[in-house]
C-alpha cells in the first residue's frame, strides 16, 4: 500500500483518538454537574418526546459507554446506563440529542431519510471496498491487472464517504434541536446550557474527523487510480 495512504490512516487515527479522549473527558466532567431540574436521562428523553408530540417511541437502557443511539426501525431511544440513570448535564445532553433524532424521524427530516436509505448499501460497501482496493493496488504492484478493479473499490469507498458526509447535518441538526429544547423547557439553566452545548460539540467533532478522514482517503485513492491509469 502507498506510503501516503498509510500516513493518512495513522494521522487521522491519532486525531480520532485525541478527540475521543477529549470527548470522554468532557462527559466525565459534566457528569459531575447535576442539572437544576433533577431529571434523569430517561425522564429527560420521555419529556422531550412528549413535548414534541411523540408517544410511540420507547426509552430503553442498553449496555455500553456512550453507546446511546436512536433506532428508527424499532422506534426506541437507546440510552447507556450512565445516561439512562444520570441526573446531570451529560446525561441530559445525550438523552436530548438522541431524542433529536426521534424528532427528525417523526418530522421526516430529509437528511435522516437519505442516510437511513443508504444504510443497507453502506453495510455492503464498507465491508467490500477496502478488500477490492487492496486487490487492485496489489495487482498493480506486481505489474498486472487493470484499473477497473481499483475503480470499483473507489466507487464502493465513495458510498461510505457520502454516508459520512450526510451524517454531519443529521448530527448537527439533532444537537441543535436538543439544545433548543433543553433551553426552552428549562431543563438546563443558562450556565448549565453552555456545558451541555460544549459536550455535544465534542461529540459532533468525532463525526467531523471521520468525514474528513474518509474524504482525504477517497481523494488519495482517486489520485493513485489516475496515476496508474496513465
């Protein structure tokens, strides 16, 4: 594999690890600050859902740390134990963010619909793209093959990159809905609100890094393809 690809992979891996470390640090910090409302993450989630006229979505506890997510197929807001039971800023911010996705689903938010439609395709492309690209590069390294195999791998990888890019507005919008509701419902007071905003900002940054890494890798693969074709 070309040195440039290896370098970029390790570079973004390092950046991703730093962002993850900072994210965990922020959530641990704000988990020590109780909200004035005193509501648990479960109660925050249920209130936000009901305030938005959503009564067919369940709030459940799932195992893991920061494993929180919304499942549109089952209509469940899945919260990790610390968030589900927590009565602090971190728990409130995460619970409201995941409910933001439920609100997107209920209102047919276009970017969420597009991302959901891409999920089956992305599951296939993610598993195949790296192998096809490696085979394509390997054939070139040994002086054989044609650029078509590499091109197929690049197209598959491009689908995953598109998914990463589409994920950004979905996550930003969910956080925006969450913060607006936390403020209007007085779940967080002004000084608490800034901490909730900071926590969600670092969570969003993980998606930004992933998208940038995918875009950069895609560009590198395209440049390699053009060079080998010529």
